[in-house]
């Protein structure tokens, strides 16, 4: 019997969560328009695939961004040798500038506070290692990204305590919820070291308003606990209201900056999850210093630092990219939510992220998480879509599902919508009480296509049939 | 008062070691042939800079290796999106093939056992997390790479227990030493979970012979503890005897393969430390599985996976690269050790690595580590070379220094050697006893041989033996 560690033999890797089960279903039978037209469509992966042509065009026009082109190879040797955990100055400057632009240049970021990590995954773990001892805790508002259970806890031994947010007030983070979570932790003898917020939110796709953010900063300041702001979706805010970053709020609210830290990455905003560009930005010098030393465990490949530095130093590219990305996300989001509403499926009103928080509460047999799992299995196995059930995000209420919309081309989106439409149609027929059977017009409106959407006659995202037995669209 | 973690406020990062002090001295005044000709020459960084022309030539001939060229851009999107912790199949296949070739194709590596990590730094930490709980221990033969103190212990809470290797045995790892270390750990109530060996050795530059390796495998098998073999310098073995890998020995010795793990990287063999290509190769399925999940914290950039996959799938390139690299290292090592011997400086006989283990015991005022530190400060501040003192490698005996020779061009090497010569000459004058003063020929022959240049060295007829030409030299007797 060979002994390995407790960490290795335990479940801390979190892969037993349903979040990953859907991935497995997808992996055994992935959709392909020609090879596997009945395969499962991946709507559980928050990727941003909408701007690659734009990026590729820039790449072709800038051979110096590559170490392997005639224009760039003279930097190959020095780059291949560069392993300084401070990171390339031009890389840090470019990332700092990009972060500023994404916030409308309302704040400036200091390149010397930029610390690299192995993606946002590595960034979160690193921050936990810097701020908390094993057995100490972070507060995390629900619903939250399932990866946090692994990233913040697995090898660190840190605990997570949920701040329960409820659908009744659109999942806002209230002072009362924060206080309740803090108290609960104390009662469980857990020392709270910090609060982690994700803004824009995953899975909600919403942004925190200024007052909520100020309330949060005041709370952590009073309790003298850290605030970690995961702003990985900052550039995906495609519609008003404008994104407000923690970095802006701390200019407006009295606060100990030694408590403020931002986690960032290029995985969502730029669509580069493969490049593992994770960033920790801390206003606390000791944390910057410590994190920088820890970054040795997950530095960004210098080859990638060089590419990103070149790309993000190009002001015109960055400005145009940010605008293009918002536009693509806006259009895709609008089309998707409108199409869903056409069949009576609503979602939490959102203006950011790469997904929507779909409301299927009315489709549950009963208001339980078991019923949510049953519904989810139907969606995976019959509708053949991989969506993510709310329970995997620790949502307090069953019936919500996160559905990603930016990780596929237009054709696949159509196929997905058609499957949803067909499913709802079948469900509709089974559910519609006798008196509404006369509403044959319901069936007719389902065939409205993308072209209609694009024209001036844009329908409101509300369900056109107020008395619909289906889910009432939430705006 | 803002509170952080104990890990953050402690010293586990290891940067208070003298190993890093030398780096700092270098960083404030780094040598540059034109801008700072009196600056400190970096001889404390084990980099392999000898093959870049060779590599660059290949790059120019293979634009498809880049995602940003016309030939490669069609793969940009799928690569930028690829974050699967299994890693690209072509990357794993290329690495497995390269590892096999570096071992003369005497073993085959399974691509499905290749797990990525954030450099070898990340690999070591990951392996520690997989195999040991906080408070448990790993045995490590001394002298060893100072980074292990941080990589294996800092965030993991794992302890390290040294296996003392002595200069009298040429620092070989003996069964006795391993048993002693194991016992000592037990007495200290430390549960030993594994043994970490670095082969070829850093800082020694030596390789382990087959017998030693077999004995090590037998030892860990008997104790039922893991064996982690860091083979990061595998392709830097530039001369016989040939490198023997753990992967070969376990085919010859009865052993539970679940205890065997290899850490690898392209940082030394290829000279790509910046690309962060760390590899964990385990024969234990559960460890592969766990490590793969943990690799999320330090995956290799897919852009880099693509480059490396293309490069290492080119059989001709690998074959030629391995040969070219050995040749360059052989020449540089030979010239450097020979030049040092000319001034009576010896080093441990070695045939691998990017450094030599220089023997300056005779230059110590007294046989203490304080004296070693004094000498080191002289070397940094007066000779203006950053070398690494043996104490930072936990060497049991003072007076040894690791000196890197593959991280500079020929001109810088000449400057470094000239500084060493001047220093020894000065030192010579002050420490030569009266009776030897008549040996003014010492000075003459020294200065004559001092002017022997690389060209002399290169000619086969004129190659001097690495032994000191002056057997009665008061200086350090060259060790061959």
C-alpha cells in the first residue's frame, strides 16, 4: 500500500460536483454540425469566442508579436531566458494600461503592483495562501463560481462561508446577508480573513451598483478583513449601466487600502484561457511582495508575455477591441434572451458576462434541488445541451441554470435555440390548461428568426403572452 | 494592523539565503562589456545559453511553430481557447519522445503520464502536495539546489531531512547515509514519505552510477517510500559515462513502480526557463490523476505547448540539438576547468550540468562556514563574480562553490577567467611561503600559461591535462 497525501486522496479537487458531470456528458458526445449533429451542445463553458477574427487580423499585421517570425526572432533568446518573477516590464505596463482602459480610464493601475499567476485559478489560490491560514475562512456571496471551492480551499486548507443572496431581491449582496454570514462563521469558530466578490458576477452576469460596492467596502473596512475583487469579466459589460470597479470605489470611500486586492485574467475578456495569463493586483505592498515570490509556481510563459505586451501596448487595437467585443456580446446576448423569452423562458436581467442566469423554476416538479437535478438531466439527455445547474453554484433556491452564449458560432446558437424551442413546445403542450389551447398563436410566434430580431421591430424581452402558464420573463 | 497568513509573513520563501544575496549584488551592478565592464559577472545562474543560434535557425525554417505567422494563425483560436489540463496530445507526445531520446531511446515514456506544471518549481511543489501531508518529510541528499527549501516546503508544510554526502566519497549517496538520515528523521518524529534525488546533480554536475541508483531504488522500495527523481539536467551530460535514468533502473531492479516519479523541465536542457515548461511524470496512476488536477494552478501556456510540440516532434532537430548541445557544453566545460587548473583551482570531476563544483577549501582562512562567507564576499566584491557558496546548498563542508559556465558568451568567459587569474596571482603572492619564493618561475609559468587562449585549447595537439602543471603548488590541488 503506497501512501500519498490526504490532499491527494480527498475530494478537494471538487470534480464530483455536477458542474463537471455536465462536462463529462458533453465530452462523450460533443456536438459537431456535420459529424455529430445530435451531440450535446456545450453551454456550460464560459468562453468568449466572438472576437477571434478581429484578433487574428491584428496578429497577421504584427509579426513582431511573435518570437518565431523574422521580425521577432531577435528577441527569442532573451525572452526564452527571461524567468524573473517580476515579469517583463512591458508586459506589466501593457496589462496595467489595459485594465485602466477597460475601466474607461477612470483609474490608473500601477505596473509594479501587477503580479503574475497560473491563470485566475492560480491567482485565487495564491491570494488565499497570502491572506489566510489553514482553517481560517473567506466569505463568498452565493451563487458563486464552483471553481472557488477548489481554488481557494483544496491545497490551502482555507474554508469558505457563503453569504446567501436571494432571488427575491435579484441576488443583491446586502449588508444583512454579509453580517449574517460573518456571525455564522464566528459561531462555527471560523476566523474570517476576507470577503471575495466576483464583479461582474459569475454566474449572474450582473454588475454591482455603486452603493452596494460602497457598502461592501465599508463592511470589510469595519471588520478589518480583506476584500478580494475578482474582476475577470470586467470587459464583458456590454450595456449600461457602466461597470464600477473596486479600484474606483476606494477613491471615494474611506478605507484601508492594505485590505484591497484584485484578481484578473485575460481568459474571459480576451478569450485566451489557454495562455494562462493570471494577474493579482494588490494595494498591499507586503502582499505584492509575497505574491510575487509565490508567482514562481505559476509564471506566465515569457513567450506569451511578449505576445500580450505587444498586443496590449497597441492603443488602437485595445480601444477597438473593447468596443468590438461589447458589440458582439450585446448582439448575441440580446438575440439569445429574446429568443428564450419567445418561448416563455426568462432570465435574470443582466448586462455582462458570457452567460445568462436562466429561470426555470416554473419547470420544476417541486421546489427542491432533487427536482432541479432531474430537470438538468432532462436538459442534458433529451434537449442535449450542457447547461450548469444552480446548485453547483451554491444557489440558495432551486430552478436556476447558467447558460453560456458566447462560446459558439451563430449556427450552433440556432441549433441550440431550436432544441430549446422544441422542448418548450412539447412541454407547453403537456402543461397548457384547456382554456389556453385556443392560443394557437403561441406556436406561430416561436418561428421568429434572427432576421426579424435585427429589424426595427425588436420585441421586448417580456413574454408576449402575459397569462402564459410558462415561466414569466424576468427583466 | 492588516493580518496576512503565516506563510506570507514567515521566511519560507527562502530568499534570505546567501544564494540570493549574490544575485542581488549582481543586479545592482551587472557586467556589460561596454556599459559596465567592471560589473559583476553572473556565474550563479544555471542557464544554458550555448545553443540559441541552432534553435533560431530551426525557428526561421518552421513558421508553423508560431500561432502568429501566416502558416500558424489558423490554429490561433483553438489554441488560445485550449485550457484542458490533460495538455495538448501533440505536446505530451513530443515531450515523451524527447525524454526518451535524451536517454538514448533506452526507455519509452508514455504521453499519458506526462503532467504539466509551472516550471520545475511548480512540479516539485505539486509532487510534495501529492505525496506528503504537512509535517511529513522528504529526504534530500546534500549538497542540493537551494530552491528545494522553498519549492518542497513553503506552502506545503512538508519538512526536508538532509542525507549527508561527504567530499571524502566525492559526495556519493551511500546506503549508510540514507539509513542515517532515515533514522534521524524517525527520532525527530518525522514521518518520511520520500527521497528526492537530482540526477545529474545540481550543484555537483556529476551523474549517479548504476550501482548507486540501484541501491537507492532498493532502499526506497524496502522503506516503502516514494522516490522523486529530478532529471532536469538529463540532456546536459556532455561526456561519458552515459546518463542512467531512474526510468531505466526500475526495469532492472525489483521495485513498486507506484513509488517512482520523475520531475522534468525544458529550462536547462533546452535553455527555455522563461517558457515555464515543467513536467511531472509518475508511474503511479493515482498521482498522475491528482497531479493533473493540480496542474490547473500552473498549466503550460497553450501558445508554448504548440511551439514545443512542433519543435520536439521534429526528429532531426532533436537528434542534432542533443548532439550540438553536448558538444558545446563539453568544450566550454573543458576550457573552463582547464583554465582554472592552470592557476591551481580544482573542481569535482564532472560530466554533466551547467556548472562546476569548485574546490576552494585551501583558500579558507579556517575550516568554517564563516570563513567560506568571508571568501565569498571577497569573490563578489573584489573579483566581481557571482558564484554560489556551498553552504547555500547545505554542503556539509565549507570551501566549495558552484560556478556556472554555460550562461555567457566566450568573451565574458575570458573576462571572468582573467579576473580569477588576477585574484589567484595576488593571493599567491601573499600566501606563498618563503622557500617557494625562488619559484619566480611560478609567476612566469603562470603568466605564460595565463595567456593561453581558447585557440590553443581548441587544437587537439595542445590540449593540456586538467591537472595542475605544478604538483607542489601551494594552491588548491586540482581534483580530477
